[in-house]
């Protein structure tokens, strides 16, 4: 697996509550705007079926996987459905180790530097900083002072297009985006508009960084 799975748009689309009968249409709206990492939380309706459909439709150009993975058995079920990404809300070393044994990407949730270091030691591919509402840019900046260089750090929780730049200046390298991007009652047009807003905001941040 290549090291650049989060590039060029390091925004993970979190489709909590998505149903299999709509997931391909939602995925099309996302991929048309440049999203290429899609997460289906396992507390969504029939999540493995949604993952299978996303993999079938977009697996050649997207990294598709599961969020809210709570145990090792779930890791195996996601892999059987074709998923290549495991995201957790917490730091469970057994889940991380199992994911890596199965050659899957793993982004565990961490809320402290101790959890972040433990996750990295177990093989995590990126660190999910969760909940971001609790871990402000100032706090993240302090984390970055001690975390290894080159580690991908993705705040998740309450992220908006206008709120990303401050986190990036503090050391974030991407984001997980949930309800600001997708909700079950949101139309495809609304999802596409939200996706464009996030993609455009990231492009502006990247352009600003290139000019510094």
C-alpha cells in the first residue's frame, strides 16, 4: 500500500447513517468533487452492504472503509466486504494490530498524546484527533511539538470549511468530516455543495501553504 492514500485531498467523508440504496449516489457526489476516502460507520444501517457497493463502484479510485469499528471481529468483516480502511473512536491496540496484519489502513481515535504514541507504536497509519471540539488548535499545536514528524494528524468532530485553516496552522494534515458534509436527510445536491465547499477550502489552504 502506498504512503499517499490521503493525497491529494486529505478529507475523509464520514457517512454516518447512510443506507445502501443511496450510498452510490452519495459516493458519486463526493468523488465528483475530489473526495477519495470514504468511511461508513458501522452503526449505520447495513454498513457492510454499503461498503460493498462503494467498493464495487469506486474501489479503483477511492479508499473505502468503516468507522466506529469497536472490535477485532469487525475488522475482519470489513475486510471481507472489500474495505481497506479501519477507523475507530478510541485507541484499541488489538484492532490496530489486526488491521495492519490484514494489510489495511488504520486511523484510530486518540484524545491524548499518550494514546497517540501508543497507536503509532502499534502501527497506525494516521492519528484521528477526537473529539476535535475538545482538542483545540492550541492543544493540537502542543501535540505536534512531541509527535514524530511526518505523522498524519486528522481532527474529527465539528469541522467546518472555515475552521480548517487554524487547525492546519497548528499541525493538522487532513480531517474527518461528518455531519457538515453528510446527513441522512440531506439531498444529493446539498451533499455535493457541501463537498465542494470543503474541497475549495482545502485548495485555498494548500495554495496558501505553497506560497509561504
